[in-house]
C-alpha cells in the first residue's frame, strides 16, 4: 500500500443512487513507545504514561452484557465483575437472547433491578422482510441489535426500518472484513441513512480488536497486510459520523488472561497478559486516531461468535490498562468506560 498521502477526505455520500467510493486515508502511526515503555535512561526527557494501576474511570456503564440463560438477577455478571468493576458500574446495556422480552419488560418495570439497565437490546434480522416493534417495548429504554454476514437488498430496508425507530442500532460484524465486504457494508449504511433527518447511533462490534491469529509474531504485525488493511478499513468507517465502535473481548482462540490481585499486579502480570496488551494497543491506537475517544464504548461480554471466553473483570483490567498505557487523559478513560455509552444509550 502506498505511503503517499491521499487526496483530502470527503464524507461518504448519503445519496442512495450513488456508488460508495473506497476512501484511501494515510495509515495512522503510533510511536513505538506506545507498545513498550522507554528504557530507564530516558526517564527525565520522556514522560511516562499514567500508571495503569491508578487510572480508573470514575464510573462505568458496561455497554455489552449478554445473559443467555435469562438470569435477570445478573448473578453471573456480578460474580465476574468483581470488586473493581462491580463497585464502579452504574448501568448496563443488556442483551437477553432467547428470553421472553415481554415478561422481562414487566419485571423491569415492577421490581428493583440489581443494576440500572440503561438499554435493553432488542434483536432483529437484516434478512427478514417483515419487521415489528411491539408496543410494550415503549415502556423502557431500548436499542436494536442485528448481525451482518453479507450485503443483501433486504438488508438496506431492514437497517432503515431500525434506524427509523430513532434508537441506537448495534451491528455485530460477523463477516470477515475484506475491502469488498467493507464496501458493501458502507453501501448499506449510505442507502439506509439516505434522506433521514436524524440518524441514530450505529454501534459496530467485532472490530475492536478484530479476530486475530495469536501465532503471528507481534514484531511482524506492524507491517502485516491484515494490519494495514485494518487501519484503512477503520479510517473509512470513521467517516460516517454516526458510527461508533465497541471495545470488546477479542475472538483470538484463547481466553482473556486473568489479572492478579491489585496488591501484586505490578510484579506478577503474566507474560501472556503483557502480550495481549501490546497487541490490543496496536489495534486501539488506529481506532483512537480515526474515531477519537468520543466514539468508543467499553463492553465486557464478547460477541456470541467469539472463539475465546472472557471474564468481565479480566477484560476490564486489560482494556483499561491498554487505554491508560497509550498516555491518554482521564477524560478519555471516563468517556470510553462511561460517558459515550450514556450518550448513545441513555435516551433510547
């Protein structure tokens, strides 16, 4: 891929009759210091990033809590969240696949829930011709969620139907992202949003971090074709101002590495955890460059198709430390872990 700067960027056309053009954007580059700390001889001239042990968000909204067994007490999530995440959590975006949603709505309205539900995620299918939004859902704050596997004409109509509800729409990108797939997905967004006076947030999952092969040495990742493609694809998606990215446990064919207790974390962080953080920062950096901190939302549950398991508290620590080690401000951390989810889902 050419390293020469591209022509000035223009926002994607929202004209349904126009062809979505691929946008070339200079690939964001992070300094090597983002992935490994400076050596001891540079302490005075090279300021260290904030300590990951002290940089916590002031509050947390978990933007992706999936409870597959209908456990409305959220006992499993509370157990997994642990002390640090659990005590800071002020709300969740809740998904209850396979559950009678009408009964859930009644329970949410009539009983004291263990933690505020900022939004209840309501699934719909892009390939279905007939969509419905039951009236009982108007009693609570909701968002809509779907899965993208391939581009179809029906997908445009279904996405437009969802956006016309005026509620946030979550899209789990399960198709392997190639330039062709990305073009078709961008085309769906452009056509589905064409003519809408107000476009609600569209929140993408399974992109940050993307599916990845841990056997690829990290020293080769920086110039690997898949990483260069990731940078270009993220830059193109960021041109849609209403698109957000969820920061979720990755599908890396391995469980999220556990975090030692706070008292000994600095000493006993495993090599595996350090390796994960280095890789996550390489993907987080380009997303921060393209989207800014205002369009990234933390969530603790992996996508349903993920090939790796994850415990909420372990992912929280790795996600938090990775963000802090990029040297970001406290307001960035607060936005990613709380403010952005509040803005997107709080009035759905």
